[in-house]
C-alpha cells in the first residue's frame, strides 16, 4: 500500500510510502525520503537501536557513524500514516527527557493537546541543556586554539588522561606562580608608592629666591628709654616697662577687662623702647652694591619682639587678610610678586621683584651686613648674653626666632654659607592618596590665615588654634584674626603649657594622652624650599685694618659692639629632590605583562581571544541555532501500538 500525505503549507510537502511489516522477513520497503542533520538524535538511535522494535532506513539520513538504519511502521487514519509538523524546539523537548525519547500512549490529537502544557514546561530545560552543550563546545575549542602555553594539550582528546592531567597541573602551577609574583608586586606598589630621587637637571640660583633673613637684638629695652621712663611721671609707661622686663607670669601694669586694649598699648610701647632697624643695621650691601638698609629691611613682630626682616613676601601675599597682622608701618620700596615654591617665578618677572634672587654665588653676590648691638644700651635681654639672633627661612613663612635662630656675637665676623634644599613633586603623584605620599599640594591643604601652605606655617597656625581653645587667647606673634584676644602676662603660663604640649604631640602622639590636642595633619608640602646653613665666625681685632665703611665711632667701639655678617650661596647651581611614583601604571602593567608572558605566554591578544570565545563566538553559535530552518517532525507509531515516538526530519 502506498499513500501520499501532503501538508496544506506551501513550503513543505512530505511523500511517504508505507509497507506493512512482513513477520517472516527482516526486509522492508523504504517509507520515504527524509533527511536530518541532528547528530544528537542519530547518536541516540545508534546507541539504543538494539532495544527498539524497529529500524530506521533512509538514504538521506546523515549518520556520522555510517551505520545503515531502517524504520518500519504503520500509518493511521485514511492514509495509514500520522504526520505532524513541529518546530525544532519541540523535537529537542522530546529527545532530552530522562528516558531519551518521549513516549505517548496514543497519537491522537486529543492526547497531543493534553500533553502540550508538559512539553512547554520542558522547553526551558531543553534550552538550558542546549546552552550548556554550546558552552562546553566553546571551552573545548578555546583550549585547542588558545595561544597560551600548554593549554591546547589540556583540550586535546587524543592524549591520554595522564598526559592531560600533567598539563593541567603544569598550567595551574604557572598561573598560581604568576599570580603570587603579581600580588607581591601590587603590595609593593600600594604600600610604598613614592620614591624620592634626585633630579637630573640642575637648578640655577635665578630659579628660586634668596632666603628671607630675620634679625633680632637680644635687648628688649634700650637703657636710655628706661632711664627716661624712670625719671618721668608717667606711671602707665613705668608699669609697662616693668611688665615687659618682668620674667614672672604676673601682670603689674594692667587690670583691664579688655585684653585687646592691653596688647595695643604694649605693642606701641615695644616699638618705642626697642632698638629700631635703622639703629641696628649700620651697613648693607646686596648683590655687590651698597644699599640703604631701610629700603630692604622692614620691622616685623616675632616671638623675640620687634625684629628686622629682609626678603619676605609682601604681607598681602603672605596672609589671606593682611589686616590681621599688626601694623608696624611697613613700607615696600620694591615691587612684590605672589610667589610660592609650587608656582615659582614667571619668566617675565623683573629681577628686582620681591622675593629677590641673587645674581650668582659667592660673597660678592650675597648679602653683607654690619650690625650694631650697642651694648651700652642693654637694659633687659631675652637671654643672658648680648648680641643678635638671626634666622634664615622661606620668604612665605613667619619666623620663630626663639626656637630656631642662631646667635651672632658682637666683635665677630660671621660667614653664613647657604645651600638650598628644594623639594618638588611630579604631578602624577596627585592621584596617590595623601596618606601614602605624605605631602600636600598647595591646592589640597588650605590654611585659615596663610595663603601658602608650608609645614611650618601649618604648625604655627595649629598652635595658635590650640592656644586659643585652651587659653581663650593667642600669643601676639601668632597668626590671628583682627578680633582675637591677645594673651597677656597672666596668660603666659597657660600659653606656654599649650605650646609645649602641642610641640610634643607633633613629634610623638603617644607621649601625651590629651584628647583636647588636635591632630594638626601638618605634612610637608610637596613643593617646599628650605635652606641648609654652614656657619663660621672669627674675632674682629681693632689693630688690624678694618674697612672704613664698617667702622662706627671708632675701632674699639667697632670690635666691642659691631658684628659683620656675610650671607651667600655656595654655588650657582643645585640639585633638587623630586617625589615620583615608584611604580606608575605603565610600569606596573609592563611588570605584570612580563610575569604573565614568562609563565604563560600571555599577551594582549590572549585577552582578545578570551573575549572573542566568551562573547562573539558564543553569541554566533546560539544565534545560528535560532536561525535554522524548521524541521518536519514526523510522529510514527511502531508495530507494537504502545508507544508514539517523535523524530526530527527535514525534506
């Protein structure tokens, strides 16, 4: 019997010839011409054909095992053949059950519709299995085609299991070893990201300023002024004099409620009774030229009282609000610029702009001073000796003479040889956390009073803030606002205690357990300028020839009261230190790549290989299955009438 079944669809037609099975013969007639490319179905049928009651036979069946298969069956309905047309997903649902093939009691439409819901539920499992199969295939293909050393032996199924295990262990060992060294390199990069090195390019003296020089006479009150006050009838001045020279922490002069009034009177009194800059500075020579001292020196207020200062930046460039600093009738005869160690000098800045730069090295291009201590005018001194205190500091800092100044005795010729200590930083380290690089850029750390951040400015400002918190006042030489109360003599004990506690905590946090002391967070500036000094002196003898311009009154007075100071640079070019990244990203990447290449043969293209296999190739394989033309699913009953089995066929 031969029948032909035609689908109503224009795109698909199926012809089938059905013959009943001859019980006495194993030969059958072909049931029709069908093709299939589903290797999984073919493999299953090949493995299970001994247990099936029928065979498959088609000349178009693409069987990779080249084993002839035959199918016998019978048809239902008018044509004695039951044909159904299903999608490929339904086919996969059918063959990926636990038993391998879907069985049904009957092949009727009613049973088919009842089982539709079950088939839909199994679709997700089928799709998951499909993706898993594709992923496994991709992984194997990657192992066979990867450029990483040894990995292709892992995926080579032709090798024995022992050989493959050997290469798995070898590859894993290489990966772990490379990871260990990369982790060690990363820890070194994170823990010590900064290296301080010497710049290969020298720095000329015209690229940084001459140090600021602050000079103070140890005598706080001139004897002639003390005699005048003592002979006078002004009790207020007498009490102020006693208060200024009194070493005890008690104030005799004032019992006022407003301490600002007390300080105002004391400041004017100090200016009047102390030695002026004109009296102190007898002779000045700058950059080889004699200069009027009052044009290059200005009075300034320090912790030693009224002092004289050379080459500090203008007050408006030093403080945010210049009115916060006491007015000492400071005049600047020269143009001042807004200089700081980070921005340096502009190329168009004139050479006579403050802060000044020397023309060269040596005594001839430095600063020469003849100082008059006037021993006969000593009434009360800040120390037990006569002479001067001198400090060389950055032009953008306020000096602390009492702690850091060096002494200059009368009757001495002193040579101060200066070597600048220049600290700079690469802009690349700004991305490194501050706690790692331990320095601040000017834009990162803003001070309340000072415009330029330096470590000394930060410490002095922190000390002022702590003193104000503890004593409700600040010392007169500290940075402050115009409405801040100045500490009087009665507050000296509290202010001194606060200062000492502050200084101890700055250098050792564990020595004091005072929670009120703030953490100043005063790291050095990434760009800072300081000066190393080499000081030598010799005694002046009046019987030797002394330059006439140095002599005041007579040679005996000169050797007993005068001091000659020479300040100059030791060289015209210097080396600066620079903070750089120990490992930049480029260095870290190259070191990491070198380790990976050494142990695994890893390169940038190896990364692209991995990305290709897990993205583009996998996507193409999954998309390819979705675009496969729909198959004709022919559902055929075997001879025992008990099972319905679905196979995928395409014409």
